[in-house]
C-alpha cells in the first residue's frame, strides 16, 4: 500500500464586492495644517484573494490627493494627503472615496469622507516606535499585559491629551486583545491559540483631539505543547487469515498534532505483538504482520497504537483495535495414540464397540473429523466383521468373534477433516481376540469303536511296575490356560494296579500283575482343562492281561459291556437290602459297622511312606451317586514332577510319581 499526497488548489473568482466597514469616515484637522499632511484612512474589505483582492483607491478631484499604501501584513489602505493650505472659512470638506479590486471585470465600493476644520493645534502626537514587536505564549492567562505603546505631544493642555484606539482592527483581533484608550496598554482578552492564529498585526492610532499618529504592533504567538497527537485509521481489515504472508499491510494510519516544531513531531509505536509499524511518509504509518500467526494459539489481538510528540513535557494518545485471526485448514487430525491395540473377548455380542478418537485444533469444518476404514489384513470382506461410525469413530462388531477362527485383526483407520483441501491422518489398529474357555477337551485316543464301544489294550502278564500300558491323548481348541489339560482317574475296576500321569495321560503299571488279579480291567479317565469354569471329557479304557492278542480274544468275547457306574451302584444296593432281610439283626449291625469303618479308613488314609504328603486334587471329589469311588492323592514332595496316586486301602504302596487306581 502506498500513500500519495495530493494538493488541490481552489482558484478564486471575483464574486465579492469590496466594501468599507464604516458607512462614513470622519476626520478632524487644524486650520493651520500645512500642505503634505497625511491622513491614513480605514482600508476596505474584500474576501477575494490574489488578483481579485483590493487593488487601488481613488477620490474625487479636490484639494487632497490619495495614495495606496501597504501595511506590514500586506493589506492595502488609502492615505489622504493635503495638497493646499486650508481655508478657515470653509469648515467642512466632503470627499467620495472609491475602492476597486483587480478582477475582470473589476468591482468597486465607495464611502464618504467628512473632514472637519478645527482651530489650531499645531503639534501631532508622535509614537516612540513606528512598529512594535512582541512575543507572547499561547497559554497566557486572560488579562495579561502584552505591550504598552506610548505617544507624546509637544502641545500643552487639552491639545496634549492623547487617546489610543485600534485602527482598522479585524474583528477576530479585537476579541483577542484590549487596548486601554488612556494608557495605551494592550492586554489579552481571551485565550490565545497558536493553532488558530500565530501572528497578530495591530494598527494603533494616537489622537490628541486634532492631530493623529499611527504605529503598528506585531504580536507573535509562541506555540506551547498543548495538543496531544491524534491517531486516525484511514483503512484497516479486522479479520486476518492465519496464513497471511509476513509484511502484509493490515491498516493505514495517520497521525496529526496541531502543535508546531518539536511539539508537532510525532512518533508511533505498539506493544509486543506479531505486528509492526512502518513509516511510509510524513505522519503516515503502515501496520504490518511481523511474525507468523496461529489461530489455534491466539484467536484475536488487541493492538494499542500509541502516538507521542516530542514536546516538553511530551503528550501522547492511544487508540486500540481488535484484530481477529481467521482460521485455515493447516492442522491435520491427530489420533490420541500412535497406534491402538485392543483386546476383545471372543463370543462377544454383535454391536460391541471399540472407541478410537482423533482431534483437530482447527475451527468449523476445518476441525470436523470423519472416520473411515482404509484396509485390513483379512482375506474376506471386513464389513462382515467391523464397521465404523463416520462421525464418532466408534468401531462396531458385526458378528461374534471366535478366537479359534480369528486370533488377530489388523486394520488401518483414517481421520479426515472437512477443510478445503481436506487433510487426513492414518493410524494402525490391531484387534486381538482373547480366548474364553468355550471348548471342552476332545479325546483323540483311545477312540471309540464303530458301534460306540471302547477299544481294548493288552497288558503283558509279566509287565513290571512302570510298564507303559497306553496313553490317553486329548486336545483343546482353546488357547493358553484354557488349553492346559490334566488327566484324572474317575473309576477303576481294581485299585492300586495302574497309575495315571497327571500331565501326560500315560497309563503305567503300578505293580506286577498277580494270579489273583482279574484278566479284564476297566478304567475311566477324565481329561480336564484349566479354564474358569473348567470343562472336561472322559475316556474309557478296557485293559486285558494277556501276552498276545489271540490269548486275549476269548476273554474279550466273554467280556460284558461295561456297566454304567450308576447301574453298578443300584446293584450293590439291592444286594445290601437282600442281606438285611436275610441276616439277623446282629449280622446287620456288624455289617454296617464294618462298612462304616472301612469307608472312614479309605477316606482318611493318606500316604504313609516317608517324604509323601497328602494333597487333594481340586475338582475330583468322590461322587457315590454317580458310581465313582473315593480316591486319595499322594504327592511326592521330593520329585520334580507333581503326580497323583489313587491308592487302595491295602498296605501295598505304589511309586509316588503315578496316580494309582
């Protein structure tokens, strides 16, 4: 922005007629006045200027001549000159004074001069100076004496009494000063203002009744620093885009001080803001951007411009404006985390939500964020698994997740604002499906036969203790603790003959087979995981003591289908009832007492070997209603492996690393 100074000159036209302030001019002179006596007359007034102003005065032919004079303030006034001795017989002279301006055509005005012839007063007053000069301060109080003019007259008596008066004084000047008619003392009549009038030219007449004398008073008003600078905004924009270039002009400012000299020299400055003032020409400044703007940090600035002059003491004034910083889309949306890892439990209900969010410090549409999914590592359509709400960024599950089918899901989210052009940012989201214990163990071996019956295993008759008979193999589709399996014996045909490894499911002989041991042995094994709550499955083992398969076939053909534990329990109850009815009361009492004793001994019996401690297995409790047997656990405290023994009530003790049954 540039500032150009234009000066417009208004040309005057001759549209004002010159005129005299007074309707007539009255003069008095002594009859003894000699030729060449001068009579200054009041000047005419013409508001036109330059060539159209007053030019010449004329008078009708008589005993006087007329000349045009110029005062120190360059104004023209007429002066009457006596050409011939006066005739005392003629008491009055009447003259017509004409004034003409320099216009084309010229305009003129007239007034009448009446000269009264007085008796002899042959000495005129005389001023001590033709021109008086004085300097006064503009803040001078009312009534202060400015100057005292003095005229003397060599006459005596009444002819020597002098009075003073302003001669042809402008109206504005008469308002500023008073003249004491007797003493000639000039005093202030009001407040002087250098900015309105800097120089006053006064013409003073001294008169002794007949004769007059004239002098000029030149009063120069000295400027005082009584005006504070003024600040004016020529143009400005109160809303600035935050991406405006450095040096951009925001406002054009003009400063003005009515004082002059040093009092009128003005300096402008502003406080510490990202703007600066630069002077373009006299009294003009540009408000410009000095450093980068950021609407997100400061939305508006209150800029105070202070103007101070160089007077003593200096005066200052301030003007404030508010500049609003306009937002642009210069910030991308930012997610609250660099990446997201979310754990979702499987079997979640459809509609389960995952919340992610991003923020954008911009305003309005520039800060309004929408969310979308850009891609994922799924081979199938992502929309069948997850969807995102565009306005909130909430991810919704479209289906239940199964950890066995989908362990993890990697996808890319995008946050995009609504600016122009739009800005976006991406974030990685990893969804980990956590496992729940929703799958029971599945027994792989021993498998059931085609008819659903359990298959058999052979045990050599000469098998020594610790011989590996078979191994129960099971798997669990879950993971982690939910897939940790342990093996427990639920039911055995004969206790203490075989042992079951807790962690591996290996079935080994606990002792050597004897002649009295049954050829066919049944074993029900429970496979249980470590989930909460735990789930389990059972496997039924049929073990036959034989050295070969051919030897075991006759026994297998005669082997009845294993009865359900509940059916066996019912059978024993029927036998017990029959015995109660057959035996005498004493036999019944003895039988019941013996049964209670054996039950108590079996429940309370523990590992009696040194270094063994009894520990019950959680979750494996006797359940007589289901046909299971009460089993006890022995734990080898000195063994590196924790194993369980299902023991019989017999005195024989099995190795501590096995579950005996």
